[in-house]
C-alpha cells in the first residue's frame, strides 16, 4: 500500500490533534479511542504529512512538529512528535484571521508561498483545509489551489465548498474528490446532540425545544467571538442538528463565549424538552467536557484514509458518504445511523459515492 500524502492548510489545534494522533497510534499498538484501527487497509502509520501552510510567525518556517505546539495552539502535548522534516510555508492571510483573533495571531512577514506549486512538487494526494470559521476567501483559495494542483480537497471549515454547487461541479469536471463541510468531531456537541435526539425521536418521544451551548478556550472560540462568524457557525450547527429529527423543533446551538483559561477544552451544556407516553414531561440536562484538538484529529484520520480510497477509485466531485458521516453540513443530509452505514458501504466498495 502506498502512503497517504497529506498537505494541511492551517496548523492549529485540529492539526495538532491529527499529527499527535498519528504518532500516538503508530508508537502504541492500541485501538482505544479510534473508530477504526485499520480502514480500507490503511493504519494511521500510513498517513504522511508532506506540506503545511499557516500565517503565524511562530509557525511559519518551523518544522511541523514544532509548529503544532507553538502558541496560540493550546491542545496539550500528549506525545513527543519527532522532527517530520517538513517546514510550514506561509499561506496568503486573506480573511483567515477575524478581528478578535488578531490579538492572538502574529502574522508572519514571510512572502506568500506558491501553494499550488508546493502541492504538486510534494506529490500531495489531498489538501486538508483547517483554516478558521468565517475565513471564506482563505478556504476558497485553498480549494482552488487543490484544483490547480490536481489533488483532492477536504474542507473542515464551515465555508460551503462540498455543499456548494459551483465548487462541486469544478471538482467533478476535474475528476477529483471533494468532502466537507465543517468537520463533525468524534465526541463533540453536534454529534452527541444529534445522537440523543435521534434515539429519543425513534423511541416515540415528542421533542419540542432543545439547546446546546458551549464555551471554549481555543483560538477557534476566540475567532467565533466575531458576531458574523459566530452566527454563521451557529446556522451550520443548528441545521445539522435539526435534520436529526423528522419534524420541526426549536434548536439553538453554538459557542456563546471564549474563556482563555479553558485552553483547548470545550464545555457544552445540552437541554432537551419533550413529552413522552400520555403527554408526560421529559427534560434532559447534560454537561459535556472535551478537547477540540483530539476531537477533530479522531475524525480526520477517518476522512483522510477514506479520501485515499476515493482517490484510488477516481471518485469525481463531492463524496456523499464520507461527507454525510464525517461532516456537519454535507451535500446530502441523512440520519447519523444511515450516514455511518453509507460510509462503511463506501469503504467496502458497496457504494460508489
Ligand atoms: N474538533 C475540531 O477541531 C473541529 C471540529 C469541527 C470543525 N472544525 C473546523 O476546523 C477548522 C480548524 O479548527 P482549529 O480548532 O484547528 O482552529 P485553530 O484556530 O486552532 O487553527 C486555525 C489555524 O489556521 C491558521 N490560519 C488562519 N488563516 C490562514 C490562512 N489564510 N492560511 C493558512 N492558515 C491560516 C491560523 O493561524 C491557525 O493556526 C475551523 O474552521 C473549525 O471550525 C474543527
């Protein structure tokens, strides 16, 4: 099996979770915490980072192993990452940094790299876009660079790329796979909320109102203090959660504040109201605490291996199954359970898309 050659746009907390996870599961022969130790014949040791782009002077020019633990990243150092031999290049900043996040990011004065050229020279299979929420131009720039380089594109940000018709057609015409949008964490607020609602609705509970509000201390939390970006992310999350129930209910979901002392932790509060048999009331109140970096890394190792399979099968345009299972705002929505089934069928070759 050939290695999976991955380029990263945005060396933030999710990239740190991904890279540390690759090292962790390569060094330790355990499957604890993993959805799949082997997926389509690939283990995590088959994932190779071949290029990376960021804008922060504390990351640009550094080996990725150093960049992932440079501030303002706050996902902890779980495992020592040896020198990878790949330096972070300077990507164009565009709208990547929101006004609130500009207090924490130090923009590098290095010249912008020729991203498409580097993607070609490094023989990357795919570019994983991990630029901040609301950085629409930044995300679109990396999608275009992937097309120019003739490689697959994974959009983890909420910018509509896989769910956007024009971008989908561009990738389809180029014969390249595309997945997204907005990564769905392994044990994050959205997937847990959807799972709870799905089970309750299937049990015949009449669901009425629900919220899931969180606070976080990561850079992404600071970024979403920007009103426009917060509202944008909320819409994506609320749409994703609403689709878990086959009828209309009141859903509110999103980040409410940034608390630096939380580091990379995210604390979510879930509340669900409905009625059960004979109209009897049901209220559920849950508190959940998790880390964004590892939560993202866990799903990225699934997406990257599944994308390699899509590339090998020359899947063109948005890959419906990978997107439905691993992202909050896919081109085609389905239930959480069916999304998982589509994903498994795609990996086994029982589905073409
Ligand atoms: N659990 C998760 O990690 C998770 C879950 C769902 C969605 N996402 C999405 O993934 C993305 C990354 O999340 P994160 O927590 O790693 O964010 P982060 O804020 O920790 O990292 C973002 C990185 O992008 C860099 N950046 C900004 N503009 C750039 C540009 N123009 N070019 C290259 N780099 C640029 C920043 O300097 C920073 O290093 C976000 O869009 C987020 O919404 C992550």
